């Protein structure tokens, strides 16, 4: 009877391991094939009504420099920024290689910290927006948005990715 219980337990554990591996493989393969038209998504976010400021399309090379990215890390990028009277901005880009994601994420977090520090003394009410940013990674794409309404931005992004 004990031998039978050990066999059943071993089979149950094996099935659980196979299910976990299958779920991990399925979610990774689903995420790898994602294609985002970054200009289209940026336009949807800009027109969502989630911003207090009027956002203007920013020069990609300037954004790469501001964030400390290298041209080798970034395949394509689009960014919209506010007038400076707010901290609002959108940055959407595709990395060249998924192995760059951790480095890129560190650079984004450094930039976010710098912005918090700069706005803390300049316009303290903007720090809340910066702290409540939307940062999403989907496949090789990274989406950062600092807005007046993080929930609205998240909804726009999630709806776009489902399409």
C-alpha cells in the first residue's frame, strides 16, 4: 500500500511539473511573437485623455541620450513629452535583443529617479505622476508612460495588446 502511494505521488508530482513547464513555455512563446506598431500605440495613448499637458513628439536621438541608451540597444523608438510644466511623457521602444531588457530597465529606473528628484523641488505635485508611472514590457517592447491617469493609460495599452 505504501509502494502504491509513492507511485501515485510520483505521478502527481510529474504531472504538476509538466503543467508548470507547459504554462511557462506557452506564456514565453506567446510574449515573443508580439508585434506592436509603436507609432499607432503612442497615438492611442496621446489621444486617450490621460494627460493634462499637450504632448509633442520628441526627437528619438535626444530620448536615447536622455535615457542613456545606446543605438545598439534600441531598434525603434517613439516618444512624446510635455512642455516641461508637467512630468508627463510617453516612451515606447523595441529593443534589438531581449537580453538587453534588464540593462534598459535599469536605465529607465535611473531616469525615473532623476525626474523625481528634479520635479521634487521644481513642481512637487508632479512627483506623484512619476511614482505612479506605467511601465510595461511585452516581448521586445518597453512602454513607459507618465500621465495624469495611469489607469486609463494601462487600459489603452492592455486593449491594444489584446487586438
